[in-house]
C-alpha cells in the first residue's frame, strides 16, 4: 500500500479522485474536492458496484482522520485489483495541521 504525504497531495489534488473514507457525520469538515465513501460502504459495495464506486483508471487518494481507515481501505482495494490507490499519511489531521 502506497502513502502520499500532505505536500504531495497539495501538488496533485486537482488531478486525482480524493475520497474521504470517514462516516457521513464526520464529513461536515473535509478536504476540498473530496467525496465521501465510508470504509464500510467501500467494503460493502465494491463487489456489486466495482468501478462505478471507484474508477480503476484514475489515481485515487483515500483519507480518514489519522490514516488508519484509509490504509485499510487502500489495502482492501488493492486486494480487489485496484493498483492506483494511495492513502494520505496522517489523514485529515495532517491537512488541518498543514
């Protein structure tokens, strides 16, 4: 599983799909341009929605509060065949602190 740091994210943010894997109630504060697909929804829905849920042909960066859930989601997606997935090191906390 690959990680991306906050400085690299800022450089590529306009060219990626950015997914917040936190729960909907946590999404009220999020990184601009992010969409919300919780870890639970990814695990539950990827089998039936596949690329309609998360495209395989685009670079995707996942984040959560600290990086734990996004790492789990990235590893899960890699096991399911996605190969352009990264997790934001330090998560939303790193974004707030930058």
